[in-house]
C-alpha cells in the first residue's frame, strides 16, 4: 500500500440517492453527499482504505477536481454532507470551507443539515478544529481506535490517548455539538479488559456517538503479514463476539437514552449511539 501512487487526479464525489432511482435524479429527489479525501500522513497497519501516504503534492489538484465535479453535478436536495477519507483533517480549513461553500451553492442543503468532517487526532490542533467549525462543519468524526498505548502502536497510530481526549475536548470548545469516535475491537493482544477500559474511558469523554468496528485483516496490509507469519494472533471468534456484547452492555450501564446496534452479515459492526441528557439538549 505505501508504494501506491495516485493513478490520476479525479475528484471523488458521491451523491447517494435517498429517494431517487439509483444514479438518476429528478426535481425533488434527495441525496446524501459524500466527498472522499484520499490522503493520509502515513498508513495504519490494518487499513486498506482508498488512501495514499506521501502524495500531499496532489492534494490541491485533487480538491480542485472535486470542486469542479460539484459544479457539474445535478442540483439535488441534499440531506447531509460527509467529507471522509483518508484523513480530511489534513486539508487546510480554507479548502474545507471551499468544499462546504461549493456544495451550498450547487445543492439545496438546509442551513442546519448535518455536515461531518473526519479527523485523525494526530496533528489535530484546536486552531485547526476551530477552522473546520468555521468552515461550516458541525459534526466531527474522530479516528481514536483505542485508548491503550500498546495497541495504538500496534495499529500504527501516531497519537496518544491523551491527544485523542484533547481533540474531543477542543472540538467541544470550538462548538462541534456532535462528536463521534471510531474504535476497533477484536485486535491482536487487545483482550476483553482492555476493550472494556477503552469503551468506558471514551464514553467518559462525553462523546455523542461511538462507531465500534471489529478489525478485519485486510490483504496486503502489515497486519496481515504479521498474522500470516504468526507474529500476531487474532483473537478467537468467541472473544470477538464477547467484545461485541460488551459494547452493548457497557453502553447500557451508562444510563443512555437510546442505542443503536447494527450487525452486518460479514464481520460484526457495533454501532452505538450514546446520548446523555446534557448532550441531547445541546444545540
Ligand atoms: C476513514 S477511517 C477514519 C478517519 C481517520 N482516517 C482515522 O483513521 O483517524 C474510518 C474508520 O474505519 C475503521 N477501519 C479502517 N480499517 C479497518 C479494518 N481493517 N477493520 C475494521 N475497521 C477498520 C477505523 O476505525 C477507521 O477509523
Ligand atoms: S485508518 Fe484512517 S489514518 Fe489510518 S490509514 Fe486508514 S484512513 Fe488513513
């Protein structure tokens, strides 16, 4: 993966139809807008997402191409905007603002529509977060993955648990009223108690939402090589299932108002919505 280069600079913009027939839009049809930002400062050991490290020189051309695509897109009713990656927090707040403005000019996007930007705590500053908030994003999706130092190293993450917590706090301070974090479970050497601690710690940070993903060993990743060579051992399926159930129970222990658990047929994806009284009221 690290040797990959961008084949060509083409903006990746997706209009996911909500009410239109697939790919065909008419007057009054709705879409959720997804903009992909395929750049990361480095590649994590487990990830095979469509993203590139060491290709920063293409960022501006890529964003120009996305903006051009927005200008050429059908003028749909947009229910939400999501900028994902990759690591969108690597772009400057000015370029992020240009994406929001271009979408607002082209699409019918309600003033209070959910607008999300994905971020990595590594290198994320309060000033940067403030810039993204001012750019027009109201929801932050932060890749935390774990609060255990050893696991963060194994996963190839370059941030500490403290930096992740500080990012959540800074996001609140600059006015993100919806903060979601991604966590991984079913990771080698993680164990049930580390997973429990991670859940309890991050819920304690007062986030609105946890996306808990069971680790998939993806072909061609350093994680796969480690597993194939016997250096890393994946947890037994029963352990992963136990972690899945712990996620649900942990959430319930915190007096939350509601939760949402989603399991797909392939891996197990726990999708938890953690809503505290005080956060629900925050607008
Ligand atoms: C685009 S990334 C999130 C934002 C940012 N790039 C970051 O990692 O900080 C989306 C999420 O997918 C999950 N993910 C990536 N690779 C995965 C894998 N092999 N198995 C399970 N989940 C994975 C991670 O939790 C990651 O945060
Ligand atoms: S997990 Fe996020 S930061 Fe890590 S390589 Fe994948 S997209 Fe990039």
